[in-house]
């Protein structure tokens, strides 16, 4: 019995050890790279998804660029939430970044310039989800209820839905409870689990959620959607050497010219990345001006 007990204890320790190893392997890795010669550039993508999902979707782009730019090394770094990403972006921590349009125009004051953007602007819009068994039929039915969003600085998934509510009879500062839940997935799940009566997100994470969890998604519906704006931008810090920035840009634009590249883009639910400049985002500035004056003040 004593020997059996020791065997049981040893087996238990092995299982616990394996479990911890699996958990550790499951987490995204942000390992440092340095061979003493090749310069490393840090790439930041705003929290479109949770860190693990973001690494799964955008990691292949960085791998593709690394393969095609042996003279440099690029490392993708995820951020836990919008607040963390904002701090890194506005401190100049990232060499290249793909912020949302609000963060894109703000980055211009922090040492960056715009060189590209996501295509498919028609998908950059806010959507508001409710449960299909909900008693919410009109926008004004939301009065006195809770609504979820990823973060205050999310443009498509927060500001644009809040502006929509404002223009349809809701004072978002007094008529409803605004819950900022940290990510697109959390906003969707908040509605699904009944924590809020409505939740805001945008088409890309909603399409991804619907594809991965069709049974759960079938319990929800897109009740309202906003007009579109320019999609997420790509920015580069001004001190990044022009040959590096230019080649990075060309590789992004060429993704849709190969089968592997098109597969990468398909997983992102877009068809291409395209050229952009500071002037491309003037409509975003116009929206932020109206939003800040009419809904709630934001820095831009």
C-alpha cells in the first residue's frame, strides 16, 4: 500500500508538471532576438483580438516579412488591452504599428507617419449585437440598460456605435450604463451570457466568432450598424531607415499576389493592404471632431 501510494503521488506530480508545461507552451511567446548584427524591429498591432488570437492571425505576416527581409528581424508584440497598447504607441516603443484609425491619427503627434492601411473600408463600421430572444426592438429600448464595448478608445467598436446611439435618441452619458470589457470577444460574450442587453463590436471579430462558434453566434443578431470609416492604418516611426520602411511596405502590398499571402489575408477577413498617407484619414478627424463635441470629449 505504501509503495502504491508513492506511485500515485509520483504520477500526480508528473500530471501537474505536464499541465503546467502545456499551459506555458500555450501562451504567446515574445522572445527576444539578437545575433549581434541584425537589427530587430518591434511590430505592434492594436487589440483587435485577445493576445493569443492576435498572434495566431498576425504572426504569419511577420514570419513572411522576416523570410523576405533577411537584412532585418521583426518581432510581433501583442498587448493585453488598449491601454497598454496606447502607452507603447505614444511613447514611440513600436518601430511599426497597425493601430485603429483613432490611434493612427493620434500617433502623428508621437513621432510616426502613415504609410499604409487595411483595405475593405466597408467593413470598418460599428455593429451592435443583441440576443435574438431580447426584448430590445428600438434604440430607445436601451434606456436604463447596460451596453458593452471593448474600450473607450476603440473607434469602430465603441465610438462609432456610441455616436449612432446618440443620433438615435440615446444620451450615452446618462441614459445607459457603458461597460468597457477589454476586448472584442469579451463584448460579444457579454451579450451572449446576458451580462448586458447589447454589445458593440465590428464585423471582423464578429465574423471570426461566428465561424468558430456558430451555435453560440446563432443566438445573437446584428441589430444596428453604423456607416463605415477608413480601416486600420499602418504607421512607422520617423527614425526607421527609409530602405527598411519601404521594403516592409512593398511586402505588405504584395501579400495578395501569392497564394500563401492570400491565405494569410483571408484569415484576417480582408483582401489587401493598400497605400495611405496622413491625408487619407481626414474623414476620421472630422468624425472625432463631431464625436468629441456631441457625445463625449476625446483627445485627438
